[in-house]
């Protein structure tokens, strides 16, 4: 991590832990918002109006948090408004790096070799981890946000006049229900797989893995319509999908969440494919980056061996790619 703007020690996945060995996630540091007119959002300072070509999103295709924002960018039609730079999926001793892997980009703004260089550019005394996504204002050369949930929300609303006619992923009449679903799914599942994978005691692991599968079982029972809130696609679906698509390929093996696979849940499997078929969503999923990234975590996989499977996920992605190519 960075301490007062200086990189300290080799990268390690465990950000913090409590007294019982439970994984504790870092709180995001940059919390500004892009708004339609540049006024301040719920947190941070103002001065970030929605403008075409002004902002750049730094992402890792391995990362579910970054992929939330990529999917929102696709569904809201922001591809020509917000640029994207994809980092190398293989984690280095200094965290995320640029270039050097198929599908990874060089940093087009400052020629940085590591993502943490942008963090110290934004704040010379920054202390914390250099995480993705990172939303950058090219005009003022400032960090806007590194909080994925808030980037998803600003993509949903801020650019509405520049990209009209797109689905509202956070409609006012469903806001309370979306917030409730997000909260329970985040704690038990989205972050729950990390709490299992990075647990440093048996008790912490047992708690986390029980929570993961209790949540998956509840979701399997609840899914009676096409989406979490029946007929309407919302941000809650995006937040769930990014964990489900990585589950069998990474979390089931590497994170020891191996009681069942998503493939063992008929409704969740059908739901996963339904979301994956939405226009643009499959373009945000790169199974090679996902596996290369997770299995590069030396604390969990010292030999760095990337498994060959799972075949059912590869076949699903290939099938959808063929249908997309065929129109």
C-alpha cells in the first residue's frame, strides 16, 4: 500500500483483519461525483459536470467492483462519452500495472507503469491501497472517485441528457428495495467470497462460507421472475451478476467456496445467462483476465498455476459470443 505517498512493502490481498481473523475491506478515499451540472453530489466536492470526452475510467477486467461500472457504462450508452483504460490482470509486487498482457492498455495520460502512480498524482500524501475502478477527470487532472457503487450511480444519472432513452437502473419507486437487496447481497455474497478466501482463521472462514451459500440458496428460491425485482433490471442485478460470473471460475476453487457451484443452481444459472445476454454485458467479461488475475494472488496460489477450466463457463461465453456475432 501507499503510506504518505510512498509505496510500502510487497502487495498482499489482505487489506486488514479483525481480532478473529476476518477480512476487512478498505473504505474508498476519493468520493466526488460527476453530476449533470457540476454541483456537488452526496459526498465530496463539486466541479465535475457531465461532459463528453472529459472522463476516463481505469478498470481491471478481473475485478467485480470495476466490472459493475463497465456494465453500467455499456447499458447507459456511455462508450463514446467516458473512455476506458484496462490494467494488466496479473497482480505485481506493486499492485496493478499497465500494459504487458493481451487486452491490457498502457496509461494514455501520464505513461504511468503502476496504478499507484496515479493515486500519488491525485494526492501526494495518499495513504491506502491503489484500487480499481478509478474515475479520472482528464481536464483538471484529478481523481473523481474510486468507489464503484457511487460510480455506478453517477453513470446511471449524470449523463442522461447526453445519452437519453436508456434504462433507469435506480428508479425512485424501487430505491428502498434496491438498497435493501444490495446490502444483504454485498455482505453475504459480493464481499462474502472475499471474507472466505482471505480468512485467516477457521472460525472466520466457516462464518463466511456459510453466509455465501445461505445467500445463494435464498436467491435461488427468490428468483421467480427474470430479474431480482421481477421484470425490471436494476443496479442490484449488475452487482449480483459480477460475483456470479466469477464464482465457478475463481471463487469456488481459489477462495474455497466449494460447497456448490453456480452451475448447480438452475435458476441462478438461467439468471446469469439472461443478464449476460443483455446488449454489451458479455463484452465486459474476459475469462482469461479473470483467471489470470485471481490465480496470480501468490498468498493463495504460490506456484501461480492457472487452472484449465471450468468448461461450462467457457462454453457459455462462447455460445453468447457466437450469437452476438450472428446478430
